[in-house]
């Protein structure tokens, strides 16, 4: 099992210095992956959950790739319909090339309707648009040319990774699992329940990976075992959650230190201690 960290690339508590320090510390400690979040148009509905300043995902990954050596970098997850698929293919292939094959690309359908309005994308068609984007992306990653809207497009540089960077599919519903089994590399649900993990892990096709994102929010006293989410509780409780996911066959676990309520977030220098505590608690590295 590999472990990653979700980097909160947003909010007044985080700065460019903080993002770089977090990523380098995760690399030093032996984490496999660092993921960032995505909102291209930060409308009020998304801003309440992930406030400005919100650093654009692909630009941030490019910047981090040039200042790290071994840690894998990715998005968990990009909103598939918010970028043109040809532009997205070129940007991600370029990052994979410049990072030496360290990119992980995650995609979701998106949930904030106002952002779709701003970008001129039909919110009601977001599922179909996501499927179209994934199809174009994989074709562009794996071919020297693709035909799009009647024109031949040259796609080089191709990604370093063969056949393409890992394609993680976000979402906790049945359509997300269908996308994983059809075209994805891994299922990357956000804060899934134990019941969903147990049910969906068995629904993955052979060869598909399970890469859930859970909290890492340690407590000094035991949390209610009947209501606590995965990754919330004492170190022993969190270790039991990891053991549960390992038994289900989880290939990667992404740890999320963001409590969700932005009033509870601390400055990045303080929250950096959670990364170190996670490495110690789970014997990473």
C-alpha cells in the first residue's frame, strides 16, 4: 500500500512557500504522492468550501514538479468538462514529460453549478462531457495524432508513462465506478464510508486500483466508533482504518488533513506537523 497527502492549495492559511514546503516534506518523509484540488472558476458555492486564494491546479503541479525529484504529483480531482480536452491532453503530457513521468491525473464531474454557468458548460451534461473528455484525453496521450472536429491534431510530446499517466476517477456513485472499469486506472472516492468501500471495492474490475481519500485528523480521546469517518480518531483508530482498507485491497490511500470547516484550519506551518505525525503513525518511509 502506498500513501499520499492531499495538499490544500487554497485558502488564506496556505501560501506558495507553504505548498512547496509541504510537498518537499512529503517527499522527504517517503510519501508516494501529493495531490492538489481543482476549481477553475471559484464561484460563491465553491468558495464557501475552498476559499480564495485558490492556486490553479496544473500551473501549481508544473511549478512543484520543477522543485521536487521523486514524489508523484497529481490532481484529486480535475473537473473534466472545465477545460478543452485537447488543451488538457497537451498540458498533462507536458507535465509528465517535464517531471520525468511523475504525474497522476484524477478527474471528476464537478458539483458547483455556478462555475459551469461562468464557463459556459451545461451542468446537466457534465457526466457525458466527462466521458467525452476522458476518451479524447486517452486517445491523445497514446497516439501521435488524433482527429478532433474534423482536423488532425499532432499530440507530441507524449507522456513518459506507458501507456499514459495513471487515470484516477473521482466520485462516490455508481457512474464513477463504471468510468473506472471502462477507462480508468483507479477509483478515487472522497471520504467514503466503510460500507461504500466494502461494496465498491468488490465492484472494481480485475486490474483496477482502489485509491480512497480519507481524513487524517488524529484525536487524543477515542472517537465514536459508530459515527466517525475513516481517518478520524486516535492513532490506534486510524491504524485500524488503514488495516481495514488494506484488507479490502486498497492500493493507495490519500490522507486529507483539511477538516472541511475552514474556521478550523491553521496556518500551514502548524498543519505541517500533521504530515510528520501521519508518517510516524503509519510508519511511512
